[in-house]
C-alpha cells in the first residue's frame, strides 16, 4: 500500500521503537529491567477519584456526547484551578477540553498554520511536536540547543529565526526532555517578542503542576489573548494518562475556529475523562501538591546520587520528571548508545536525536516510573557500563 512520502520521512514513535528492542528478552531477578523511558507517574489516581468514576457509571449521561468544547461546569472547574495555580485564569469560553495535550497541539497548529508555514521550535524539542508539524507540511525551524544554558530559549536567537512565514514560537516548560523551567520573566519577554512580530507564542505546559510556584503571569495581562496559546495536560497532574486529559487555551474567537477541527476529529473529550478532570480540579489540590513535592525529592535524590557516582555520563540538565545526559561514546549515535544500555545494563531510555537534529550525544532519562528505592540501582547501571 502506498504511504505519503511526507509521512514516511518522519521518525517512528520513539518510545514504541525503544520498547521494541525488548522483544523476546527476559531479565534475571538479580538484574531486572530498569525503565527510564516513559514519563508516566508511577502512582495511581487517588482512591476517591476512582470511586467517583465508578459511581458515574450508573448515570446514562456518562456515555453521551458532550458539547465539542466540553461540559461548561468542567471548564469552569478548570478555570478555577488556573486561578489558584496561576493567580490568573482564562474563562470557560477560552478553553477547549481535548484528548490529551497532543490533540490540543494539533488543534492549535491546524487552526494557525498552512502547509509551508514555519514554526520556531526550541531544541531539544518534545518529539511529538516536530512529528506533528512535519506530517502537516509545516516546517519546524530549530533554535539550537546550548548545553551551557540547559537549552533555555535565547530571545535574540529566536528573534533572528523569525521570517515572513513564521506563525508561532513553540516552547515546552518545564522542558520535555530536559526538565528545565523557563523563568516567568523570560516567558513575558518571549510573549512580548511574539506581540512585536505579530506571531503566536505557544507554550506546552504539560508539567505545570510540578513547578511549585506560578509558572508565569501571562493570564494576568489583559492582552494575553492577542498572541498566547497554551497547551495543557492534566494526565500527569491527576495520574490520568490513560484517560487522555488535555486542554487548549486561547482567545475565544480562536477557540471557536478550533471547534471546526474538534468536531471533525473527535467531537469531544470523553465524558468519563471530563468527570475525572472536574473532580481533580475541585478536590485534589493537596494531593497534587504532595505528588509535586515527592517528584522533586525524587529528582533531587537522583541528581545527587548521579553526580556523586562520577560516571562517564554528564548530567547536562534535569527537572522533576527528567534528566538530560551526555553519553560518553563519541562514535555512537544516541540510538546506538541507548541500545548499548539495553544490551549491557538492562536499562531503557530515549536517544537524544529523537528530540531533534544534532542531539546524538544525548539521552533522556525519565524517572516517573521508579521510586527512591530504585535510584541507587539505576545509577549503578551507569557506573558499570564502560566507555567504548
């Protein structure tokens, strides 16, 4: 069967690819597989949320469509959550509930861009973003990765990349894959750059609940709707990754345009997901804060243990869910280095080049799947494997 050449040129899904390397393998009890591949919370949703969903199954409405943008009461609860976390909030009319942050990204990009347009993407980039842009015939224009700044966006560099074809600056904060957080003042400066150049600033803030403070002040600005689009996810926030729980936030007239795509793509976010989201936003602030603290403690222990081990691997950047490390094998690509870790250390992680061109020296480690008791053994695997 013929496949579009545009699609054929896109890299395969990196997590699927890496996990395929495990096919047919077994791992001994004395050296089990350590999974640093996927950023999934290792803890389940709280019991009260699960019970709330169980009770909802008796209501026939649970199995019906909702409005394309989602139930008003759910969007209202999300806006109230934003008020508490950002000290500023969109209105329900400025919010569309989506099937994960990935679908929110597609709604934003397909509403904003035409084939041949350009979007500036900071390296290292969350891999789904370039994959989505390329599949739509939109050119990702990469802002280079600077290890000295842990890949933080540089205002002058981004300004110089803007062309007449540029429609948006696309950033992820906290970064996936580095974990680095863009400071609020820098986000304000990037927003004002987007304003000055009449383009959009798109922030993917999937991990916004794991910062410990307000991520930025854009929602306090009366002009935020002119040039700001937020991609949001509550899958990590409330441990609902399998329910695909996201949102798109933008100007009301922009949201109205995205509903044309929403209706033809998925109609609406499933009601069970909406019910879980509403419950989480109304009742789980303390639970979310506790998990955020736990993830930072896990990060701090991982970082301290990794640095103390003095391995051949260089920790370049890290955050609550991720570590971005430079591997010691100058002759190997990231995929070859990641495969070497699978074969010799029984450990899986993602290759750097999955996150953009020129990143072959790096690996992404995700420690959502492991708890603090597994950290020493995970770090020991890096100590044992020697430079090629």
